[in-house]
């Protein structure tokens, strides 16, 4: 089954720029950016980020405010701060053996960096990898990680899988099944998340008076360390 998957991947795999490097920093940036953000949007931002801060040491030396400003448009801005803190930790102490020790790095991200950058024999399990593995009942090796991700993204879809286009369909016990929709996050439009994003975008453009801004959003952003408030003025952190 894995052989069939890898043949399919050779013909249909996505041409993503971070798949052409073993640099753990570049791979970590791609993984953090891709959390809850479409890969198509991530590719140009990843390239721009690596042009600005090509090494983990250069990111570590950057002001937090500049990191937040560069992140604008990717959403979930706490990821930017976590990535910045992780870079500072790596610059000071090197890459830890257990990558979950880095700020903002959970089990999946740690395993992805371990597999794709360091060549460790671990299969990073995201939603796509888990879906294909569970439906086929097959135990795949780490060599199939990127193929599983692409198959789950393009063919083995969450609700109505495209079994007719799947290279594993002939031996898949879930062939032809339909699945219940997954619980989705509420709409962004009109949400408090949107208010936070709009407020942070204004502050990223220039320092603002608190009276001009959404006070509840500012308070929430300040608790996350994304802005600072000083004598009625709101700005990005230094």
C-alpha cells in the first residue's frame, strides 16, 4: 500500500519550497505558518520571511514588534510571538533533543521538524495523515509522511473522499463511504477574532491612542503580549 502511495506522490505531490530544504529553522517556519492558514497563502509569505530573516539567529535578534508586523495577514498572531521566542531559545541554546521544549511547538510540529529536517524515524501525524491511516488501517512509515499529507488534502477528503482517484482504493476498507461533517470554527466575519485582527493591524501601522481603538480587543491583545499600553498609547512590543 505504501508503495502505491509513493508512486502516486511522485506524480501528484505538491511542489512546496520547504520540501527542498533540510534546514530545521526554515521547516519550523513553514509548519508554524501552515497552522490554520492555507498553504497557497503561506508559500509567498514563507519566502519573504526567509529573505528577511534567513537564519534562526537573525530572527532571534529581530524586535518582537517587527516580527508581529511581518506576520500581518496570516492570522492567529500569537504564532508569530511563539516562533520568535522559539528562535531566541534555539539561538541561545541550540536545537533541543525534544523539540516540544520550544515555545509554541506541539507534538505534530515537533515530529514534522524531526522527520523533515533531522531525518528522525518518526511519522508526523496531522489531520490528513490520521485520516488516511485510520481509513486504510495501514501503518505507514515516516517516508510516506508528505505523501499522506497530500493524499489527505487532495483525495481522501474529510466528508466525501474521491475514492475513484485514490491509489489505495483497491485495498481500502473505507472505500465508497461518506462521513459526517467535522465541527467547524465560527465565521471570522463579525467575530471577536476579527476585532482583534483589525485592532492589531491599526497598531502595526502606527502607534495609536487607546481612545481610538476597540478597548476590549486591545486588552485581549495586551494579555497575549501582542501590544503594549503605556500612558494611553498602544504600540507593538519592543
